[in-house]
C-alpha cells in the first residue's frame, strides 16, 4: 500500500440504479479497449468509488465485472457499533460490501455538524470493522486521529467550484500534513480535480492520489483521471 497511488471517486448524494448500470457499462467498455492498447498496469494504483449506502450491494457486484480492480467505498459510517441507533449504518454492515470509507468530508462537517470527537469515533468504528478510513481535512493544522493513514487535503473553497488549489500549494500542504502526522502514509488532493489537472497534482512529490467529486459521475472523465495514475 505504501508505494501505491489512490484514486477515489465520490458520487455524493447522486446517481440511481439505472445510471449506475450505465456508468459501469461505459467504464467497462473503455477499460477493456484501453488497458491492452495503452499497456496500463494497476499494480501501483488503487481505484475506489464511494457511493450512497443503498447502492453498495449493486456496486459490489458490478465492480467484479470490470477488467481492473475497483474497490467500493462508503461515504459515511456510524460512530456507534450495532444496536439501537435508528438510521445509522454500522461498520460491520458496510464491511460486507466496501473496504474504504470517507470520514470528515467538509460537507459532513459543515452541513451535518460533525465535530472532531464524532469523527474520531467513526475512525475507530471503521478500523474495528476492517475498513480503511480516508480522512478529509481542509488545512495542514487540522487534527488527524492516530489510526488514520490516508488523508485527503480538500480546501473548502475548491470543492465543487471549478477552482482547484494550485499544485504547488497542494504539494506544500501535503508535505506539512505528512511532517505533522508521521502515521499518515498517503495524502491525496481533492477539490475540482478534472482529467485536465489531475496529472499536475499526481506529479507532486507528497501527493499520492486524488479525491474526485463531480468528475467521477461521468464515467469517461473518471477513466481519464485513472489513466493519469496508471499510465
Ligand atoms: P469536486 O468534489 O471534485 O466536485 O470539487 C470533491 C469532493 O468533495 O470530494
């Protein structure tokens, strides 16, 4: 894992079962054609797609039909274990279908009021269930729980705005995050990543992958970003 790049798509609260079938049909057909033609190797890259809970099972099945390994991720996890927690989705349930989970995304922090203590509980639940947490922060001084090894640096003003951070600033922040948190092996960049700018971020020494929102909804755009990591 240490040497690998990590490309993560985040569909947020979007997509439906039909659109998902179509997304997989398109990714599968492009990948089948290009993997061979362009000699693409997935040995040093993990590709993950983080999806809404109701689709985890469908995507777990569809992922196996692709000609490259696609890991399934959730976008949230209960801070509690199993029990009387109406509406909550516990780690062991997610672990049946997914191996990654986003924790601390800025939308969860700002719109759902999640604070550091609840995020820490979520990380512990993910680890207990054997799920890899991807912990999102917006600045280098953000506290990061000890158990976290993958961090996504996503400046709030770059998310969904079409205005990404500069690769230089993202590199400096990634470097600072790694210096401050020696348990972190991977810092990803997220915020308005596209097929056009992904390679500039991936070229930075301390940036080991990207977290992609909007562009991951479009199968061709997401594939373009994957290709930058595996080519
Ligand atoms: P964006 O979202 O790529 O649409 O900016 C990134 C994110 O929220 O993870």
